[in-house]
């Protein structure tokens, strides 16, 4: 008996040390790739010139590239990675579905529909210029509502359909249906706002204004705080609603908090950067494999660091450093995320609703 207790204590201590080492490694990776994202790009700039530009001592052209483009883009990439990864983790837990993610299940499409209603549906009241001021918050709020509405619909469907592939197909159909609605809205919109919406759909990590980044940071920070607050709720829901109720958890309140959090995270990113695929579904699985745990007190901070790291890496790759070409960041995230999705499908081919 004493030997078993000692062995258990030894395993716990070893596991704790490994967790600290992994967190330290992830934190270093975030810092390293954040720096690399600033130093590398389609325009080759010496490291010394980059450092001078950061302290406003470089050539004006270099300062413009570093301070007006690369630095904001790196901050955006880090923020987007955190937001999408956390929203994916929460969705997978609440839906108890390893394939849940904002892009795969149509949550991002719902957020896009909310933005379309603002830009195309109220074209007589909102001008392109207004979107750069108070319109940023209008866009975000509409995106939150759109994302939350689709998430509630998916939750309703998943409560009656347990097959993972069926839910995935329904998510794809929802995305197609939403796209059809947006196309109809585009057809009836005026030329000015149609142009504004088309420009928005081309959004990427590097096209955000200072005011948009400010709104994005505030929104995602609120979502992250809610995520940290909901870690105990997520741990309880992971074991089923009946167990959660048996330990005194208010399941309805927990779902409302998590829905709000996920809508804020996924909606905020989509409002300014457009739909970015596969980060939300892939990163939580990578973190679970890395930490070998289902405890959200570990998974949430781990997902924050890993999501930021992978998005920074994706942004660096998309820039094709040393060349004048730039890849769509969505293409890079898809190449990273699709193998993980395939692995999850193969691993859960006999999935029966338990997660």
C-alpha cells in the first residue's frame, strides 16, 4: 500500500515537472516565432535595420514596413491563433465532439453572415468610412450574434444526432446555406457596399487598421478571461451533464457563459480577418497529445500558447521569406490542420457520442 502511494506521488511529481517544461518550451516558442515574424518577410531587411526601425532609428521605408505592417500583423496572428484555438477547445468539450471547430461546423460562416447583414443589409445607413470608427464594434457585435446563432443550432442538432460524420456534413450544409444567403444579399446590395463587402472578404492578418487591432485585442482578451473562468465548468461538462449536475453545476449558466465566450472569440476574428480554417479544430488535439491530459486548467493555457505559436508559424510560411510572393494564410493553416482532422476521423471512426 505504501509502495503504491509512493509510486503515485512520484508519478504526480514527474508529471508536474513535465508540464512545467512543456509550458516553458511553448512560451519560448511563442517569443521566438513572434520575433521571427517581425524579422522575416517578403522584403529582405537586415536584422540590424529591423532593430533600428523598432526604436525609430532606421530608414523611413524600413520603419513603415516594420511598424506599420510586420509588427501589427504579428500581433494579429498571435491574437487570432489564441482566439480560434480556445473557441475550438470549448466547442469540442461542450459538444463532446472531437470534430467540433468554428470553421468546420459553420460558426465562422455564421459570423460572416452577421457581418454581411451590417455591410449589405444596412447599406443606406452605414458607409465604408464609418466602419473604421464605431462601425468596428458594430461589425464585431454582428459577428458575435451570427456565430452564437449557428452554435445554438448546431447544439440543438448534436443533442439529437450522435454520429460525428453526420454532424460534420450538416455543418458543411449550414455553411453552404449561409453562403447562399450572402450571395442573395450581394445581388440586391448597392455597388458601394458590395465593394466594401468584397474587400472585407479578402481580409487577412495584414490588412487591419490600428483601431481594428485595438477592438480585436479588447474582444479576445475578454474571451480569454471568460475561458479561464470557465475551466472548472468545462471539466465538469466533459464527464456529461448528469455528472455536472450531481456536483452542483448550473449547466444552463455554464452553457451560456461558454457560448458567449466562444461567440466572442470566433466572431471577433472573423469580423476582421475573415474565416480562417482548421486552427480551431487542430490545435486542441495537438495540446491534448502534448500534455496527455483532459484537465482544462492545463489545456486552456496550453492551447493559448500552442495556438499563438502555430498561427505565427503559418504567417511566417505564408510570407515566403526571401521571395516577393505571398501565400494566403488560409492555405497554410489548412495544410497544417487537415492532417490532424484526418487523423481524428480515422481514430474516431467508431465514434458513438462519447468524448
